[in-house]
């Protein structure tokens, strides 16, 4: 599920580049990465309930994308948003235990 979450984040970054640059190759690569990430998620359904696996992947995606956006794009988060990410990380730990 970690691989799926990270791949979806990478796909999001390629889509961001596509929007900024209007280069269609970023779109094609982003869709391909999304497809690969979703295949990893589908494999996780063999071992986890669908709701739990999907929630874990979505939380991983949001947390990693927020951190990468902060580092690469200088997107700053409010205290409220940071608290939300901390709570999401706690939820992730609880879901994995």
C-alpha cells in the first residue's frame, strides 16, 4: 500500500507539471503512473478490507503530497492543516496496527 500511495503522489506531481507546462507527455506519464499505483492498490485488496486499504493509500497520498508540495513548490500549510495531517498520520498508524 505504501508503493501505491507513493505512486499516486508521483502521478499527482506529473499532473501538476502537465497543468503548468501544457506538455502532453506529463499527462501521459501521470496517467501511466496512476494506473500502476492502482494496480498495487488492487493487490492490497487481497490482504486488507477494501475500505481500510483505500483509506490507508489515500492518507499516504495526502501526507506525502503535502510534504512534497511544501518542499518543492513552497506551499505553506496553516496550523489547522498541519494538525489535520498529524491526525491523519495517527489514523494511519492505528489502521496499520
